[in-house]
């Protein structure tokens, strides 16, 4: 592995490592018939690097990489490194970026130079790690607020595309739903599954609060069981907050006292409007979880597990 990255303009450049070597972000080149470019045959992760009092730290690195490797196996991508070694590579790239706050994007994809649909024995697996400047979902805003709409775009069933895999091609579903929401003046979409029950946002998991009980759904609702989602559930248990994981319906949106999204970029984002319903400005449980989560990922409060990987 090349250990010294090329000179970059640190203020706005992305640090890119591809197939074992650092590259200038402006010089990364792929063949025009790269399989993943045409068919979406990639798996990826979104991981945050946070500043802490002990130095920059990656949040739940191994959990993210384990999910990446599960997704790679699902699609037949043969990873050229062990999961342990790939974690080390991610740390090295994050360190080389010189940043203490960043978004890390590991990606594994089928390369090749063919239009053949089946990549097996034809297309090689390629791996990339990109580290880009990122400190929050909405710059300059301590607590982002989200207006959401129930989408007319159905969440793809897991029987069609496995929802437990974070794959590139799966996100065309999210692109359609988010584009519709934005065109109608909302910030985010809430997708329903093929049974008409609540699934998730275009890139986040959904929580509601009903009579003081934190409620969300599980993989049976065709969701990606997000790492931020799991972290919030563990934090809630530590705080003694009642939890109910079950199927959620549109009636829950009408009855809930609070609602919020969770995700790597979003962290914990209050939903202030659902279609025509304006939510209460009083959201004690959401705000408590938002602040606690923010403190945990930045090392200001002990985590329920070994969640922070220091890079220095």
C-alpha cells in the first residue's frame, strides 16, 4: 500500500485510495464499461470521522466494514483483503487525509470492460476508500429539522433487492422517492413497503414516539437496519427509555407525539412536519437522544460499546 498521498488542497479535496494506492481526486479514472457504472453492482458504507478530546476517531468502524463484507458476499464480490486488514486501510486513509472531521466512503465494485450482465469470472473486484470534508448534515445548524412526506414511490421488497445490503443499485429507489419529495417542497420521503406499512426514509431509518415509548421497525419491514439506528436503540436502553420494535403503520404517523430520522450523515434529525401535520415543538425524547448520541460519537460521553477507533 502506498502510504504517502499526493499533495492536495486540504480545504476542499477528497482523499482517494483505489486498489492499493492513493490517487489525486481529479485523476481517478475508470473504464467506460466498468460493470458497476452500468449496472450498479457495488456495495458501500458511509462512516463518520469525529473530533474527540483524544484525537480523531472513526465511529463503529468494524461494524460498518462487517456489513460491507456481508453485502459483498451477497453479490459475489471477492474482497482482496480480510476485514481486519481493510479496517486498517480505512484508518490509514483517514489519517492521510489530515482531517479530524470527515465522511468516509468505502466502496467495493465490479470493474471490467464488458456489457455482460453476469460479472462472475469476467469482472474483477475493485476497492476504493474516499475521505471527504464533512462536519454535519446542514452546515452551521446545530439541530437540523426535517419536513417529510409519505412517498408514492414504494420501497423495494427484500424479496426483490435484499434490504440488508447497502448496494449502489438499490439507491435508484431512494433517488426517485427523494426527488419526488423535494419537488413537492419537502426535505425527505417516508417510503411504504409493499404491504402499505412504514419502511424508512430515502437514506435514514424512522422512529416515532408514542406515549413515551420509542418505536421503530425491523428488517421484516424491508429496511436497512442502520448502524446509527442500532446505536440509538442501545443508547435508549442505557437511558431507561421504553422501546418497542414492531411493524409500523401510517396510523402511527398520525398518532405519534414525536418522530425523527437516524443515519450516518443525519445522526438524529427531528421531523417537524409530516405532510399536512405540523409536529409539536416539544420533543423531549428526540432531543435527549439527539444530544446524547452527539456526545457519544464525539467522545464526550461513554459509549455502550467499543465504538470509537482512534486514528492517531
